[in-house]
């Protein structure tokens, strides 16, 4: 009763503020419990020697992490994978969207075809890919028809190629749909002016369309970046805890040190990854803000 | 500069929608032609066919002597101004105006000279370094015009360029464009749905409806000699009063009898005998609101109508009187002293020399 009286005494603005906070509270509680607090705990864990004695060791865990060969391998593999897979996922999806934007036959069939991998559960995808890329799988049988030697796809230099193909197959469709939606929002008159004034299709793409696509480009790049980290799921199901060297990703590393209950290394790896992501995404945001500044709003 | 010739031009969209049918027109070099008509009449499609932004389904389109049906837009030597300006938001006014010249790899020095010269004409010199976001609607449209002018094309195509502006600015820009046409002496093809814009700007007007040309003529002749009921209704503001009437012959001559009164037809209307076969039949009678007058200014041949006032709108120098005679609704444009309250009875004179008679079936003007 006392609380209600105090609430009633507040002026309109204060009352709005209090009720606003109250409405937000349940979601905020969820975010706090599952994201903010754990993230704080992780930062804390990355700066102490162990959860029992809890001595503050500042950056020692990070130093140890950067000297760890497994981490270096995982970081370098992840970086290599993302550096190839993300631009490919963005550029190929954009090219597909541009192609499907043109008047071509069987347009809607193509669209459905590229979107269909989204509907298949990961476990089924992996099963198919195992059948395809197994040493005695379909692809090896196929290339054997032409007299080529069989390749151990997942246990050789070709493994990243397999995973990049898998990644693209899974993600291109969604990225393409996002680009198609953005392309349909490019003002038609601006393209028509370009036509009348004598611009080439390439000029129209780079000088007009990409400007308007820049928010989508940013979104698709971030999405692909996040998905490139998530490719662990497929790789793990394909190859288990310790895959061939070239497929040992950061999440393998984290998964394995989590199993070994090495919280300090896990926490410092997680914080390092978070910092790297913030820097990359921040840089992308700044670039997008500069490039797309005039076409937005 | 060039003439534009349409020979049996036809446009059918996928799905069979006919946008333009049997379009024949010759626009002479330096002429200002306005394509006017209601939404969906095919006027913008026609303009876009000249620009090369719509494929031509049938017929032949010439720019000067050159057949341009399949020529790419950039090779047609035309400029187009769009309704919503179509300025590149990331480019400055200068770069927007220089856009076409840069693409044509014109030397920088010449580009600068040309852009500055046009900016001077359009009063844009102070704004050259601004981006479109920092301009008002009128300024943006002037930049779009500048981009069109700077290239010195054979013809200018303008697709409802004033529709996004407020009424005051529209009137101002209307005059600017007309002046620009005089100054450049180039061929202008202008699309609008606003008959006032069309009447005030064009050397000739092309009135369109459902993809067909209804009439091509000067604004004055379109107003005075409309070819059919549609043109009569479309040109003129407020629009012409049209209502059913029966032509009746008596000892005093021929009159048009309608629900609400009767109007005598002057000898001039009967002279060519075109109305002879309509005596005793139902026709559509047309009276322009301006053809009404007060009792003290009676014209030579006039008829009187008794009507009840429903509404009067004062529009400055004159008043629009909305009246009802019998079941016939009429609008009369009269001097302000004719202002009357709703419910009042008025006696209006009609200048019968200015009556229009249309065939009820074909809607063509008989007299």
C-alpha cells in the first residue's frame, strides 16, 4: 500500500519512467542472468589464477594463452577460414541476388533451390556430407571415373575446402534473400537516370546499388562472420573432438579446454575472441557509416 | 535539337495490359508538348518509351530522322527529369549536375565551365558544394533540371517534375520551366495530370485516355473546341457542366430542354446542319462554368436558368456557385457580387453561343 501511495504521488514523467523500467525488468533480468553477469564472471575468471584461491594475476592468463600452440593453431585456422568464407558468402550471395534480379527463366525455382539448405537440420546435412566426402564416398567414386586418385577429403589439405563449401551451401540462400530485398529498395529512378546518362552496368552496381546495399552488406557480413564461427557445429559432427589440423577451430579449442575444466584459459580465450569481434564489427560499422551515410534516412 | 515522330506506337505490358495504342504524333523541333491525362492513361509510358526506359511493342519512333526503337537510352541524346528529382544523395550538386558529362569523359575544365554556366541560369551557384539532403524541394528540382540541361541534349523529357512541390513553389517552377524553354529553344516533352500545368506551359497538349490520344491541339483550341466529352471535361477548371438534354424544335427555333430548364440554340450552332439528325433526340449538353453570367450582363443569345444555391466558394476575384436546377447539378463562375447563401434562389443567364453538344453514344462533339 505504501509503495502504491508513493507511486501515485509521482508526476507523470517520473511515473512513465518507473513503469517503463518495470515493463523492461523481465527481459533485462533474462539478459542480465544469461549474458551480462556471465560475461562479467568470464572477465573476472580471465584475470585470476584459479576459482579457488582467486589471486589476481592481471594478464598472465592471456600471456599463457598466446603462447599456447593449440590456441595459435585454432586462432589461425579460424582466421583463415573466416577470411575466405565470409567474403565468399557475401560476394557470391550478392552475385546470385543480382543474377536473380535480372529477367531470367526459372527465377523462383532458383530462389527456392538456394534457400532449401536452410530447411535441412544440421545432423542430416552432416550425414549427407559424410556420404559425399567419405574416402569411399560419392565424390571420390565420381572422380575415380576420370582416373583420378581418391582424396581423403577431411583428413588432408582439402579439408578447409570441404568446410567452406558446406558453409557456403548452408548460408548463401539466406544472404541472397537479404540482398534481393535490399536491391528491390534501390530507387528505380536513380538507375534510370544512370541509364539515360550513359552509365555502364558496372558503374551502376558500384556507384549506385552498393551505396544503397551498404546497410545490408554490413548486416550480411556480420551474420556471415558469426556463422563462420558457428561452423564448428558441422565440423564437430563431421570430425569429432580432434579433427585434422587444418580444421581445428577456436571453438574446438574452447570445447576441449572446457572439458578439461581449465576455466582461466577458457575465459581468457573467450574475452580475446569478444575483443576481436568488437574490433572487427566496430570497424565494419564505421566503414558502413561513412560509405552509406548519405543514402540512409 | 530534334523533332520526335511517333508512328502507330503501341505498348503492351507482360500480361496483356495495353498501355498505349495507335499513338501517332509529330513533335516539331523546339516545341513544348505536354502529355496530359488521368492516372493510367499511358502518358508516362509514352515518355518512357521516348527515353528508352520502356521497350516499344509496335510502331516506329523517330528522333529527328533516326529510328530509335531499339537504341539504348544513353545513345538517344535525350535528358529526363523525374518526379522525385532522382538526385544521387552521396554526390554534391556539382557532381550531380556533372554526372552525365563525367560519364561521357568530357574534359574537367569544360565540365566545370558548363556546370557553372547552367548553375548561373538556375540560380544554383551558391549551392554547388551542397548535397541534395541540404536542399529544399524546389532547389532539388532545379538541380535535376540542371543535370538535364548541362548535357545540351536533343530533347528534354519531364515526368511530372512539379508534383512533389507545394502549390506556391509549383506555380513558381512552372514559370521557371517555361522561361527555360524559351531560353534554350529545345524540344520539351512534359507529362502531367494537372490540366492547369498543361494549359499554362504547353505549345500543344496531347490529351490521353486509356492509352489513346483523345485530341492534340493548342491549349486555347482544346478549351474552345474540345473533340469529345472527355476532353471537354478534362480541360478547364472548374470542369464543364455536362447533362442530358433533348433537342426540341418549335416556332422560335431549336432549344435544348433539360431537367431544370431550356436553352435556345443560336443559329451559329445550327448552321452546318450537323444537329439536324439529333432533333427530338437526347444529347449531352455542355456549359462551361464561365459561360454563366448575371442578369445585368446578358449576352446576345442567352437562356435563363432558375436554380437553388447549394454552396458558394469565394476564390478571390470570382465566386464558384454550386447550384441545382431541377435535378441538374451545375457550377457557375461569377463575379463576387453573385455570392449567395445556400438555399437562396438565383436566376442565371447562359451565353448560348458557348454551348457544346455531344453525341450520347459516341461522346464526340457534334456542335
